C-alpha cells in the first residue's frame, strides 16, 4: 500500500514539473491491472494531451510522459518504448519493454 502511494506521488510531482509549475484545473488517475501481471497508474490533466504513466515492471521505475498519437477509435499514447491504447469499446491494452500487447482493466479500488 505504501508503494502505491509513492508511485502516485511520483507521477504527480513529475506531471507538476512538466507543466511548468502551473496548477492543473482537474486531473484523473486510474490504476490498471493487466492479464500478464503488469500493473500501472496513468494520470491525465486538463489542458495537457499527454498521459503520465508509471509501470511497476519498468527497469528504472521512472514515470514516463506519453504523447497522444493519431487513433482511429479511442485514444493512443506512446513514448519511451510504451504504447497505451484506450479504445471506445473493448479492453485497454499496453505494450512495453518488448513484451507482447496485453489486455488491462481498471482496478476500481486501488487501496490508497
């Protein structure tokens, strides 16, 4: 439980620094658990098209900012070897560290 709080705090601090110190009007954080055991937190801020992501299994453990990319349906973000797809229908998927694409679902109560 303490590790989860540390990850959320790290993502928040990174996003705050990347936004030039301005306060975000609104923010959304979601925790995902994937079929292959991967867990990650993704944060979105109003006025910023990027997704801020922290994956538990990353080698360096650092959060990454993913740029929004063109998508036919839903949203797609990528950067630093990570691709996150959030379709309008169907499961969210993530691909990272040369691993195959895996389906993920939102964890309703992450236990913060």
